[in-house]
């Protein structure tokens, strides 16, 4: 089964209501490949989810950038998976490196969140990736495998999971992984899934790349055999996000 190209836009903690409306307008007017070719998901901050959901074109979907690890209750400041389901938000990003690093989210905590969100019916973009120090120490695959194992230990059905490989040194730095570097980790990760989960999960799970993807580098990255799309930060706030969505065409003609 072919893996449908996936392009996610992570808006992070950015934007005013006016700016969000502008981005949505740009997306709504864009000519992009059809839904058979590319799945597009944008992730505004929580407070703008209802606005984006109610104004965004119906062939694009929305994601939250996080959710709580279990059922809601006395957890001030948190948003539960149940609330996202209640608002018809289909996707959630979990384990983003900014949350792992700044908010100390451990592999196990992220694994628990992924399992809980899936159990509530959400689809999950689960982020993994090594720091520059870890890459330079030659431990990229050990780090990525440990992050993925914490998810695999808690999840049995992978059909609603997209893995985002996001090297921390490439996020927001303008220092994109080379196509060969991305392909190498995606290939290793797929082999890890084949060995530790199943051949079917390895063949069908989309592994997308994130880290300084832009309109100029997306085609070459997207042309790599095991790169099934992107998670885009900075460029997802700009019109060039449309060009990144269009990079899905490289797989169609491959
Ligand atoms: C991200 O935050 O997921 C990301 C990939 O950011 P950027 O594209 O800005 O590097």
C-alpha cells in the first residue's frame, strides 16, 4: 500500500486572530494537489483551533500542538484529548522537541500521551529526533530508537500514527538535514519498526521529516524513498507552505 504524502504545518506559539485569518485565507485560495495525493494538516495554537476549524477549507485538517496525558480534571492549564475530540479536532502533535527540551517531557511521558490520545480516537503526529551533541557522538539512531520504543511499548495499532523525524539541530535553525541524512534516518527507523513492531507497520507508517523545510529544499527532500512528507514550522506561516504541499507531486510522478 502506498503511503500518502503528508504535510503538517506547526504554527507553534505564533499569531494574532487577524494573522491567523490571513493564513487561512491564503490556504483556502491555494491550488494544491488533490487529497488522494497529499494529506494536509495545520496546527494553530489551542485558542485559535475553533476559528481555524470553522474557516479552513474542508480538504485540510487541523491538529492541536499537544494534549494532556490522561483524562481531564484538576490539571490547571492543560487541555485534554477528550476536549479535542469534543471539538472535532482530528489530529494532535505529541513529543515535539521543544516540549521535550523546555518542558522536560520524557520518552515515557510522550509514549503515555500517544497511547492515551490514540485511545480517545485522535490521530497522532509523534515527533522524534536527536540533538546536535547526540548526532556528533554517533548516537542518532539510539536516541531515535529509544524515543520510538517508548511509543511502541504502549501502542498496538499504528494506523493513526505519523512519525515526524525532526533533528533538533535542524529545527528553526535554517540548517536543514541533507536529503541523504534524512533518508538515512528514515530508512533506519523503518527497519527498526520492521524488526521491533511488524513488517506491515514498517511498510505503511508514514515517516515525515521536519527541520527547516522550505519552498526551496522540499522537492529534493520529498523525493527520498523513505521521506513521506514534512512537518513544517517557520515556513508554514508563509505562502511558501503552498509550495511545500505541492512537493507531494514528486512522489506521484516517482
Ligand atoms: C517544527 O517546529 O516542527 C519545525 C520543523 O520547525 P522549522 O520548520 O521552523 O524548523
